[in-house]
C-alpha cells in the first residue's frame, strides 16, 4: 500500500525550496571554488562561540534545556524585553513553520510579496493556506500594498522581510512603523529581520512586545555566522510567544547550539567586526559588477543583487556559466527581479575568483 498521507499532503509536490551547493557539486562532478550563493557568513562565528561549543560537545549525551532558559534570558536582556517575549527555535525557517501551524488553517488567506523568501510560502501551502501575492515596487517589498491586501482579503498573516531577501533592499524605521500601525484587526505582521545585524542604524524600530500586531524574527545564521547550527528567535507579545509551547519541538535546539548562541550573543565586538567586513565585501562585489558593465543594487544584507542588464533567461545563463567556472551564486525567481543574480559576501580570495569568472560567464551567456 502507498503511504496513507492526508489529502492535503498527497496533493503537494515534493519540494526543496533551495538546491544546496553540495547537490549541485554532486550533479556536476565539480567542486565550487567560491561558495557565494547561500548567504552564509564566510567570516565565521565568534571564537568564543567555537570554544563554548567545543566544551559543550563533551556533554552532548545530555539533552539541551527544553526551556532554553539561559539563552532566552540573555536575549531578553540584550533586547530590553522580558523572557516571556522570547521564543527560540530551529532557525527562522523553523519558527516560520511554527507560526504558520499556529495561525493558518486550510483555506485561510495569507499575504506575501511575489518573489519573497520562498520558505514562508512553502509552510503556508503545506498547511493549506491561500497565498495572496503583492508585487515588489522598485526592487523593494511594498509594505503599504501588503497591508492593503491584508485588509482586502482578511489575511491571518502578512509576511515582510526587512532587509529583503533576495534583493537586499530595505526600508527605514518610519516605513516599518507605519506598516505596523496600519495592520488590520485580526492580522499578524510577521517581520523577518534575518539580516538586521548587518543593516544600517535606523532600519528597524525597537521591539515593542506589548504590540500584539507584530512578531519579529531574528537569527544566529547571518551576522553571528552560525547557519549550520539552526538557531533563531522570535520577539513578540507574551500571549503569542506562550502559544509556541503548544506545537514546538521542545528538544529542537540542542545543547551545543544553545551554548554557541549564548557565547556568540555575548561577543558583540565580533559581530561589529563581521558587519564591517561584510560592508567591505558588498563594496567589492559592487565594484566587480560595475567593472563588467552591470548594475549592483544597494544592499543592507550580506549579499548584493546584481542587475545583469537583460531578462531572467539571460541572468539564468550567467548563473549557469558561473557555476561551470566554479562560482556558486543564486538568483531571484520572479520577474522583474529575476533579471539579477544574487552574490553573497565573500573573503578576498572568493571575490578574486568571482572577478576572474564573471567576464567569462557574461561573454558565454551573450554568445
């Protein structure tokens, strides 16, 4: 007999939102010389975090604290909120799944941007929600249009990332505050701030956990350089945060991950140094793009979207040719943003490989 899936699960395609560089290497039989596609922080975690994780490894026979007490307390102190306003989970991706599970029943309307981070849409579809998509405006997500669509559809959730992935663009605090203040009754704004640690000051309003209209998502994957650990956290109203205990995997963040995140949070000097190196890499990528007649978009994240000057098909050829030359990058999925390729910040040696490969890839794509 075939597996007895639910009707909803049976109707879904088997989907991996992102093809990993490892899978691409296995397919091609070639090793990437520059891994610049997954928005990983190549500058790495705090040495203090590495030491803390090494120490914790000896005790990995024990489960991690299911209440994540020490990490939640430290995050609460860092953000000036109560521990009751902090939930910790398996990266932002895992938290997105929990929020959708808590809020979205089959048929419920949900609003997102057309071309925004696809894992959110993956979770909504997996729980039977109905997606309503709003186009980008000038390569930015459009908060006012998202809020209007939420009012029109009676949406349970609105997803907005700031800074945005895949374009790297961002809105100032005033625009985000206006979006929150205009959210319709009964709608929750899910504000994904994965890249906020690398963004300029004034990008986000300070957390206000008394406001039940918004939940903020942060991560240790980007600025803190620990994507392989899968540790993210939410800042929100205490009643909503308490609801996570209804559905979360209570041992989903292991002992080593908790120790690493706690030590990384305590080393803000390292985070500041990483942010400076990311800014240098963004400038270097922009320079390489301009040297090749391409247009880089201003970015507040650890990547740069580069306009290849054609349509999505041309950008896809550039991406494919870069892959042949050993450079892993990705690109947006939806027009007109798909005219770009997205290049993650790398070390000088990585960007030297990019600088050598890009003109060859462009020539092959044009040919």
